[in-house]
């Protein structure tokens, strides 16, 4: 994941306004820089059963098909997010039942069948870490959408608050507030699930961002 | 974001915001001072901070694992505009249909003579040998079109052809032109597919052709 790269994505051959096709190399570089967080957006919006790889391919195909129309590289992130959300929602509307992949998690909290990533048995400690990560992931997926998406985006390595704000079309301060609240919700859910007491003395709640 | 309550105690949002900044490694010195002040009154803060940091690391692991498939998803090839060669090849495909229809009509149709008279046939199989060498291609085509008009398999012909090449004749008078002559034919088929796209390997993907009129205009020249 690269950061701050929007200034160097000349999709079009020039900026004269002609409908020249995008520079394939620049387009590919842009896709490689952004596809991880696009996957995170899809993860936040797709139905649990929808195949993430299929949806990513749909977004990639849309990017190629529409590349000549992308005049403003700075708007690429918000454009990609819109395409990703549309793809995820369309999948939901179509109600297509796809094969579950090992990493797809059921949104209702039930345990999805997870296939091993390789044929070697995982070490117990590594397995426990992976299971705990999946448990937190399940909880994050159950958060309200307005908190779930920024929280997942912040968990993508390399994304800054400014970049998340560009993707979501929100001020950086709003992104920061939502992520802070999402973390509190996640922590409280995790504590409730394990019966751990909260270390916090009750304070008043802030207003919605 | 609210800041403090009436007793100077940070509200829930500010407490969480300060913790969030620590988790992301962007807490300022002032943020730390603030946080220590809260921690002095509320020791549970440090436990919450530790748990929140643990949750964040686990969430990062979850997201990394869930989205790693993205690294294997490459951009598809952009659709290549049709070259002249592609267009000529496409014409050749349909030209093949036209030639095949002409030959079939010439061989299997009614007995045709150069003069256009039908021979009386005593052949029980209904097939009479026809010496095609006596026919020029244009005559055969003309006969095929005439026959097609009669049986409804050639409802018309577009008035405008597609010029491929034009050369002046060596005699200095006139031109030799090569053009596509669009003949409208009607056939009954079992399947109707077209190939508007290709898969990852470049193989054509068949899709049903939408039913109904494909053009808004009708043939302008009936036979």
C-alpha cells in the first residue's frame, strides 16, 4: 500500500480534454496501490456470502472500462469506493449464492467454515492468534456501517486519516472521531463476550460526529 | 467532539480520542499529559488502553488476512479497438455465409440454366447435376437472390455497401472497386449467440443475443 500517491497518477495521455485511453502502466500502478483498501471497503459492505475476489474483479473491470473518463486523479479514491460499494450492494440484490471462501465470515456471527491456507498444520499458538483475530473481525463486521468502514480502513496498513477522509469524503476530524468510537464499541463488545469488566468509570457520551 | 464536563473531567469521546491517538502513534505531548491526568483519577484507563491496542492489532491481522486476496487480482486487459484486419475478418465470416448460401441454392435449388429457365427434371431425388462452370459468380448470386426473394430467405438488401478498395483501371477509363454488398438473409437457427467479451485467457464468452430488432432502420432496397 502506498500513500500520498494521488498526485502521480496520470491516467490519461494528456490533460487536453481528449478522450484518450488511460496509460495502462499508470492505471495498473494505481490499482496496485489501492486494491487493498478497496478490498476492505468491499469487506465492510458486501453480503457475508459474496465472494470478495469476484467483487474485486468487478471493480477492476469497471476501472479499466471507465479509465478514459477519469479526468481527476485526486478523485480516484472516492470513485473507487463508490464503485466498490455499488458492486457489493449489487451482489446483495442479486442474491447470488457463491462458494464461501475460507476468509469470508458470516455476518450473523456464526462460524464460517475455514479452509486451511496450506497443508501444514498450524502451530497451536498461531492458530489461537488467528482465531482471536477472526473473533475481533466478526465483532467489527457487526458494527454499524458508519463506524465499521472507517475502522476497517484504519486497519489497512499504510492508510492515513487524511487518505481515509478522501476515500469516505469526510473531514479528517470526523474520521478520527468515528474510529475512536468504533474502537470503544469493539472493546466493550469484546469485554462483554469474555465477561471482562470494563476498566472505565462512566462518563458522559459525546455527540454524534 | 465534546471536550470536558462541568467538573473538568474529559467526556467519554475525548477519553477515547486520546486513547485512539496513542494506538495510532500520533498522540502529542499534550495528549499524553491529558491522558496521564485521566489515568491518575481513573486507573482503569490503562487497562482499557491495553485492551484497545490488542484489539487493534488483532483487527489489523484480520483485515490483512481477509484482504490478501486483493494482491492476486490484476486489472483485466482493456478491450482492444477493432483493427481494419479484424473488420475484414468479420466481413469474411459473413461473406462465407453468403457464398455458402449461393452455392447451396445453386446446387439444391430448382434447376437453373443460364437463361433462367427451369429444366424439367425426371430425377427422383430432385437433384439434377448443374454445370456451375457455365455460370459467372455474379449470375449465380443474382439467381440466388432471386430465389431467396421468392422463398423469403432473402428479404432485402441494404442500399449502401461498404467500400474496401477502389483503383483506377489501367485503361484510364473507369475503376475497379471492391466492396461489401450487404444482403439481408433470414434463417432459422437453434441457438443465437454472440461473443461480446473474453475471459481472462482471451477466450470468447458466448452470450445470448437480445431478441427483437437489432437496427432502427429497415433495408432500403427490396429485391
